[in-house]
């Protein structure tokens, strides 16, 4: 049965420069690390991953140093050398080593609030605590970077954003938490205040401009306002929409086309209900505009009405970058939301017909690209953001990914261990299955 104990994560968000990788806890060892500490202690910046299996079937050693992959070699070829100051060693025998997932669509201010009596508590300490706990929970699942949508304006003003930004600072060195400012209304007389709050949110530290145009009386005007603020500050855009109106979505794509550093839409679940011709035409328009779509296969979120998953195969065939997010994490929109990127990949493979490799891409490479993060590959020179999952093949890892080791910026930041035992029986003895310890009820 899974018994998870997530540990600390790491790092800041996109706008501010990333700080140097903090010293790593006990981890792994690197050969010939002659530049280690002069006193002979292990160099905390060097971690050697031994005997890990890759998706291509190879078993390798991987040396990490200063937040990056320094070397990848056949198993045993990078064994720690005799030099003093060598780093630490982590045995990954029995684990599949993957680029770490990222979470492109979380709601930090409402996460873990499903059991609240009455309205979601928005007291700053409540929001900060929930945002921190949610980020650590998702880190334990493997996500070393998260994009959190936070409501601004209305009664909460900028209080929730300030609380999530404090949580981000507390998580530095563990997980990269990026914030998206989400105003409710931006047009007409009521929208003037929302627009002012949105600009203040960006100045405060929100690094992405977002919101839900479907909730504004003038959705096109809302998008124009968001794009204008994003252009002023050089921010990415991340908008919630059901995408139920193809004409409106086409206008949005036309307005967003070419905007740098990029536009993301999600969850776009209504695209799956459009006639095939209309859906294909819309997918082509999104691809031409360079828009990323984030689908939510684990459930929706409070900012959109329709549930379901965008037509991922259609979008990918049209050339649209498709990432998968978690959406609601145990709030009123989805009181059982897990926030697990591997579950999102599993659902895309099991229900939507994606190959396991393509499904995992939506929560790893595509999700990182949607967040503006550098690519991770199991090759020298790439960032050392990795996930080790018990298993030897990707399909099995997506099916039964209980035991996980998460590495961020070259150090182990979370471990989840699962042990399954069986009571005494003839079958258990014959097959050599693990049995319960003495004194336990069988």
C-alpha cells in the first residue's frame, strides 16, 4: 500500500533569476570529484545515480553536479573514485529514470479547501499554508515546477496573491512556483478596478497574466485588456476558457498570434463536443497562432463550467502543443483531486488513446515548455530535474507509480516509498511474495 512521505522541494519562479542550487542532502557520489571540499567531506553538489533504467531500456549511471547532468554512462562506469571529497551515491536499481514532470495548471489559493465549512477561507495565513502544503504534495508526485492561478480583485484584493508569493519564497530550493494573476472582470465600469488590480499584481510579483474571459460581459474586450497588460510587462498569458464558442476562440487566437513569451489556454474541454469540421478548423487556428492548450484529464476547476478533456489527439495532430495539468486539488470543484501528473498521463493513455510516451510528454516536456522552462533530457548538460519511479517500463510506471524519488536542481527533494505485503498463505510461500511481519494481524 502506498505510504508517501514527501520531503522538501526547491527554487524560485521564472521572473526572478534562479538562485544557485542549494547544498544537497545525503544523496550520491561522483567519480573523480577532485574539486570537492578540501576537508575530505563529500561534495554536496555532486550526486551519482547508479543503475537507473532509461525508457530506451539502457541501465546507466548518471552524475549530477551544480544542478545539471554532468555525465551519463553505462552502469558501473561512473562509480565513485577514490579521491577525497567525492560526492554521494544513490542506488536506483529497480527504478525508471525520467525527466521530472511540471504542473501547468494548479489553483494554489483554493487548494485543499474542500472540507472547509462555508466559503473558502481567504485569510492570508490560511492561503499560505494551503498553497505550501499543495505544492509539497505535488512535489511528492514528481512536479518540480508549478504554475498556480490566483484570484485577484473583488473582496480578496491582492491578499491571496501576497500569501501565495510568501509560500513561493518559503519553497525556494524545493519547487519552482510561478503565479498567475486572475481578475474576474476587466471591461466596463466594473472592469476599471480589475484592470488596476491586475497591473498592481504584476508589479507585486505575479509573473503571468491570466483570467477567465468567459465570465466577463465582454469576453473579447477582456482578452484585449489581458494581452495589453501582458505586452506592457513582457509577461506570458494563461487564460481559462471552455472554448464552447469557436468564433470567439478564433478571435482570441488571432489576437494572441505571435505574442511573446506566449499564450496558454485551458482546459478547452468544449472542443471535444464541437462537430469534427469545426473542431479541426479551430485546432488549425490555435496551431497557427502558436497557442498552447492545457487539458485537465483529472477533472476541471472552478473557473470553467464544462467538465471533460480537450480532444488531445486532434490538437496534437494539428500541431498544437498540448500539456496536461491537474486543475482542482481537493477543493469544491474536485474534492478528490490528486494533483498527480502521472495520473494525468495515465488517463490520457488509458482513456484518450495516447501512447504512454506521448502521454508522459504532456506532463513533462510539453508542460515545462508551457511554463517557459528549459528542456530536460537524460543527457549531459541538461538540467538535473528528474523523477525516478519504481518499475522498468513507462507503461508500468504510469500504471503503478507508487514509489518515487524526486530530484530538483541536482538534489533529492522528495521520496515516496510503498511496501506491499501479503498474509501467510500457500500461494505467498510458493511464489516468494513478501509477507506481513510477525505479530501483525493476518
